[in-house]
């Protein structure tokens, strides 16, 4: 389990070299990690396939490569991700053991979602965004659960 300040540092060092860091992205990822894994307490979903700090499922992970990173115009981005994370090809288990890689892949999922990120200070809007764009419509998560986990684990 990560303390909030350590996780914030991981988010910054993971995303800043890609130009993907922002206060909004940091808070959204903090909230996602708080809700999905208890800030890293669980790195494999109980009774499910999701892995790592952000509990990413295999289809979501591979979709990031198949539908985005593997396009010819994104070779430099793919290479940069490999340099930052130490992962040169899609490796699902790295989500479980490499928080830098997991952070990059979670941010990639949010980057592909429509619309701008809500302001960092609007935690309810971030919770709704997380439910709409990270969780599935039929998933058990709710904006209230995202917000509560963030309040308990990040702001406490």
C-alpha cells in the first residue's frame, strides 16, 4: 500500500516526461487508485481479472495497445513509455508489479476518454468522471464510492 505522497510522486515521475501530468490527472489517478485498490493494498482483483494499483482489466490493457499505441504515428510515444516504465512490450503482469507502468496505462485510458478532465478541486466531478470513463456502466462502482475512498485514503 502506498502513502498518498509517495503515490503522488509516482504519478508525477510517470506522466511528466510524456506531457500527460496535470493537477486534474493527478487527483483523478489518486481517486482511481484509492477506490480500485485501496492505494495498492490489493494488486489483484478478488474474484476477477483486474490487476495492479488501478485494477485494470486485460481487455482494457490490451485495447490500449491494439487500438492506440500500435498505430504507426504513435511509435515515439510507445518508445517513450518503454523508456520511462522499463516495459518494452505489452506485459499484463507489469500492471501488478510496476506502479509506473500501471500509472501510465491508467492515464492512457483516461486520455482516450471524451471530454476534458474535471477541475482538480471538484472531487465530485472527478468521481463521476471516474465512474463514467474508468468503470463500466454495469460495474459495482458508484461516484459515491470513488469519492468516499478518496476522502478516506487520500485526504485523511
